[in-house]
C-alpha cells in the first residue's frame, strides 16, 4: 500500500538509506514496495537487490517536482516505463524543456497526482492520491466525483521523530534558510513514516474503491532486470563476428610492426588474449578505445594508456598503451580473465588542454543519447556538515569556522552546538549532492535514459544519476578519459623544441625514454624537478636512496612510494634489500620463485595475487576480490574478512605454520587500497622518463613548458629557479617581447603576462593581439593610445618593468602615465590618421634605490627575479656548509643558511612534525626533518630564508638534516618605503612557501618493521 517511498537519494529530503527503508518495510511484513525518489532513479538497482533479498516485490518510479512543488508521482508498470520517465526528466535537466503540471503521454507508467494538482482530464492510467489527512475532503462534491480514480497515498520520508527533525534540517540546508523560517510547504508531513498495512487499510475502509485501485496498481507493476547482461555498446562494426575480425586484423598488424613476423611468443600471447576478449564480449570495448586513440593521433595529441589495460599485448599492438607486456612480464589475467567477475576498464590520460576535445569527439561519434559521464554521490563531510548544520541553527560565521576547523572535543558545549553535533553525526555518509565522476564515460547500446535520468552539472557534459559501482552492477563498463598537466608539458616541450631548434623529437619512441645514460645519472641523484610523478621531495629522496639508474627500478619506485607500501614498511625494506642484496634470505621459497625481481617484497598488486594463489592456494575468484580490495573498491572490502578466513584455512591445509601464514597475510593486508598494478607503475615510469629525457637534453624548453602548464608539485618560482640553474636568462614581462604565456628566445626566458597578479586576462591578451596586428609599441604614449586600460593596470606594467625598452626610470614613467591619462580622451583612441609626434616630458631626475625592482617583483609576481632571495638579507653570512658537501657530514652538526621551498605537515602521536625542502645559496636542494620538540621553540615563520642548525643523517646515499634550532633571517627594509617605517616590512609577508598536508603516520623505521630477513623454518 506504499506507492510513494523516499530514500536519502531524494537529496536533502529523505532520511532513510535504501537498506533501512527496505528493512523497516520487511519488519512490517510489507510484500510490495514502491521506491519513488524525487526526480531521480539513483537507488532503484540497489532497491531491487535489497527487496528481493527479504522477499519484497520491488516496484519503482519517480516523484516529479519542479522548484520544490510536487507535480505528480510516476510508477513504472515495467522497466521500459522507467525509461519513459527518465527521458522526460532528462529533457528538463539538460535541454531546458519545461516540466508541465500535467504528465506527458506515457505508455507503461501509472501517474498519481496529488490533490493539490488535479488535471482537467484524467487519462486511463492516471489517478489521484489521497493522504490520510485529506480523507475528510472526499465529502465535497468537487472531490467525490473522482473517488473511482483515487489511490492511497501514504508517503514515506523518515523513520523516527529524530529523523523528522533531521529532514527539516536537510530542507533548511537545501533552501539556504534558517530552521525557524521553514514553511509547511517546504517540509514533508509529520506522518510520513511506516505504519502497518492493517492500520492503513482500516483508515481507508470506508473507500473500498481507493483500496482496490491501489492494489491493482501494485499487482500490475513489476521490475524485471538482468544484472548479468552487458549494456555497453555491443558492436563497433555490425556484428560480433565482424568486430573480432577487425580486432584480430589490427592486433596482428601492430604485432608485425612492433615484433616482426617471426616472434612466436608474441603471436601466442595475442591468440590467447583474443580468445578471452571474444569469449567475454569485449571486442567492441577494445575497438571503441582504439577508435578514440586514432582520433587523438589524427589531432596530434599525446596520450598515455595506463592501468591494468597495459597488461594486454593486444592493447599494446593497437597503440592504446605504450608498455610491452613481454618485456616486463605483465600477465593479461590481471586485466581480463574468464574468472573475473567484474569488467575491466582502460585508464587513458590526455593533456588537460586536449581532454575536452576528446570528450566532444566521443559524444558526437557515439551519440549524445548513448553517452554520459558516470555520476558520483558527494557525501556530507566533517567540515561541511558542521558548517551547513550550524548555519541553519543561525550560528555566526566565527562559530561556524570554529566548528568546521577545530576538533569536536574543543567545541563549545552550549545547547545549540550540541544540537549541531548531534544532527551532524546523523548526517555523516548521507549523500549531499550529485557530481561528475572525474573521468568515467559510459557508452550504451540502448539510449542511456533507458537506465537513468541525466543531469547537467556546470562542466557541460551530462551525467547519469548513479555512481561507478552501480554502473558496473548493471553492466555498463566505463571508459576512463583522464587529464593531467604532465602530458601537456611533454607535448608543449616537443613543439617548442621544433620551433626554437628545428628538431623533431619523437618522444613516443621508447628507445629514447628507457635506460638512456645521462637520464639515468639524473635519476640516481634525484635531479627530477618538473618531471611527472618523480619530482616531489619524497620521490626524489627515494630515487637517491635507491641510486635509481634504470627503467625497471623506476617502475618499482613508482609503486613503493604509494601509501600502502610505504606505510607498511615495505618501502623501507625494499631500499635495504636493493642496497644489500647479500644480507637477507627469502623467508619462503614461494616468495623467492615469484618475487625475485623485487627481493621477495610485494610491490605490485600482481605480487599480492601471486602470493595469495601460489602460497595461500586461493582461487582466482578470491584473488580478484583481493585485487579489488587493493584498488580501494569499497564493496569488496566487506568481503576481505571472508578471503582472510579462506587464506588461513588453505594455508593450514598446505602445511604452513600459523606464524608463517600470519606474516604472509600481514604483508598482503598492508596493500589494501593503495598499491599499483605493475602495468600502472610501468606507464607512469614511461611518462616520467619522457619528461626526464626532455629536461636533460632540452632544459630551457622543458622548464618553460612546465611553467606554462602551471607546474606540478611546486609553485612557479621553483621552476623559474630550475630554468635559471639550467642557463636561462630570466626576463620580467615586457609589453614588446612577452606573450600571455612564458616564452623562450635563445636563452632568454620572458615571463608571461599571465604571471602578473592583478593584470586581467582580457587586458593581457589584448596587449599581445594589438602588438601582433600593428607592431611593437614605440613608447608609453603609443601604448596608452592603443590599449584601453586604466592607471592601475598601467602601474602594474610599469612597476614590473614592462616598459624598460623606453630606457626611462619607473618613477618617470609613472608620472608620464598619469599626465597622459589626464589629457587623453578615450574616444580619440585609434582615430588619428597621421600620428602626432610623441610628446617629450621633461621631468626632474627621480632616483631609484638598489633592490627596488626586486621588491616590485615580489609584490607583482610573488618572488624576486632581478636578484636572489639571499641578496635581500641583512646578513652577508651564507652558511658554514653547503649542499654539495653534505654527504661528508654524516652524524655531524651543521649550520646552514637556506631559502624555504616547501614543507609537508605530518601528524604524529607527539604532535605535528614537518619535512622541509630548501635551497642553499648555490641553488642546490636539500631536505630537513622537524620534530615536535624542536618546533615548540623553533617553528616555521612563513616563506623566506632561515638559519638552520641540525644533524646530518645520511640514509642510503641520501642526506637529510634533523633540525634542532632555526631562525628566520631578516630581510632589508623595503627601499620603496624609506619614508614610511610602518610599510617597510609589509611586502616581506608576501614571500611564499609551498605547504602540503598528509594525514598518514610517519613511515616506520627499520626496527619497527619486523619483516623477516631469514628463512622461516
């Protein structure tokens, strides 16, 4: 009898999860239940599973609302009816087609109107819903005539009185209003909870027609759905057979180009893979991906195919991936096997500049009715919960900030805050809004509205209303179309080299980007700033500890830096064994046989699966559950305990001791949620190497491209420092030489106008465009005539030195600009047929102090260009020890002067600690560790130069300094404000630093790891 149930997928309205909704209905012995969430079908597939698990017949539909007003409720007679409603709501969401108060002509849908919106004519399958509190109205003549077309409408929205209050809070959040200002129209009735069907029938017993109509609808509806059917686009060509033929032809064609005709191992591998791909009906999936890559190549775009798809030789031969699976012993079963219960996906990266072009192609090529982004449910999170709940209780901003940023135990204990905390806790894990999955694209055989309504988020591509887990459940495999700045940097560098040097670098030629001698030298010393994935302080430290001088070690490094491996101590142990291969034994023969390449340590997901199978005797199906758990797939984490039990039982049968089994599983468990598959690491390593190759041989072009792609781990200043260290002559922006982006002329690097804080993008583009059309600016007056901007913008350009081609001092230019703008009328701009001679202003000589330019630069672009930060210190002292000599000072105390680049915050049991990255006066990088006890007295004081006192610790070729004391060194006063003592130190606060946060625990030390280095008896 319940035709209108809301779950919490009725965002900011319902309070019941699907599980709780079905549980409450089951407890009341309800046999038929209808889920009709507001304008969404997000929960219908989970609803079907939950209902059938407890013997309830699931029926689904949708409650259609516009601007909060209930128009009508739809109930699907069969699954096709869901598609009809989805189409209507999609047209409203994505095509701005108005929702009529009267339902459209549906074929397989019952429509129930509320009594507040009775249409002039009721069609055959349309009814009026009567609520309990509306029964008294039926004696009125205007309603009495409709009784034969009425049904019971007892809506479900919440479960308890507490949840009713929670519903009101959700409504206040949704309406951005105070709880006290909510109106009755904005909230549900106080009776919208489950009561027994017997009681409901008793209430409506005077109206048997209404009860009969309700039962008839419930009996007439059913929700049939086959979860095992694949719903992606079935065929790339016209049939399965044609798809296999095409895929085979492309694979063997690629095989011939890459391996030649006589490579038997590659041939056998291709035959084996094609057989599995065909059996699992994935030919079209491969061909669609190939088609997207072909389009990308035709546009000259770079891509990287990574993830488990790189385990496939077919994907390698099709050009989807760049990794040879034979070279790295990557096994296809990790990507696709007959035992695998869930579909795979390809992860493909493009430059952030090209991704939208690729997306447009996919939508146009495969039809906008068949393509959509995967959705994701954004949940209420700690900070947003307290801020949003606090706001509806009327708390002021200061209190909201405290609630959102401070730990719960430090909150004020007044009654309002306690209410905020109480309802805030209830809201944890509730969906708050729907958003776009960062990369997952769905391409369906049937129109995608058969399965979901679509929504249009601000980014401009439609999304489905469910997440990737549901998509996977219902047979829609996603194509992961990702973007990153690293590829933009590589692509731009290659183009810039061609432009500046006339050299065409085929960066996709893997012979260039694997085991190149000079690149290996850079790798081994961690000289990788700017390079994709290998530039962070942690990664550079790892490369140095490993003396990483080859591609295979780089592949391993890409995986062991991941949190799971590092946190478990496996990274530390790998470093030890890599440097001391003769100082350990494999603790069991299975580890030696399967993990020799990684010294018996599980580094990749494949390693874990190997150990689970060969050591633990787990089935491939259990191995797949492990794989998904390691990928952070939440639904599989629930099954991990079951796999653990199977593992221990199987190990016992194989004769392994409890101690041995416990140690093996401890190592397996440490990976959950964080490890890479080997192919993923290999793909990352190829891109890292490509970046490194360009940095080594074309450093200026590379660093310019890094700057233009807005960097990576560090701020722009660091990349400009790298360019300077590579021989670049850094020039501040100039209206006659600079572009919007940073450019290279010989060894001169002209910083882009985009780097000027305060300069509008529109003005920056106009300056460049006007110069391209009508030639260089001859003077400041010529510039003012041609560019329509105000004095504030001209001041920015003058102070940064953008008019230095006039050879006039900045002070003089500023006076000249003011005089020009007073006398110049904008309406005369560009109208003169004959240029008047440039007026010469005779001004008194205005003296500029040393370093005024440097302070202008700090103010306008955030760092000095015309000098080093060390030049601006009051002291001439530059430190007693320099980076180049640190290895000689192991366990010794040193005093250094250094400029702060970045620091990373790590919480510990004893308080916060930091890891710092610095440069010395020679421009060389080094790292520091700051423990809570030293930070109490000697904390960071923002960006700038510091005097450091600490002890050098050399850990496997990598020196770090444990800091005991430090002090920020005073800079000279700002010479521009010599007349104003108060302003002389304002600009110093603008010196920047990069601060990053991590909530991981500090990595365990060697004595804490306890990984056995001897064979278990």
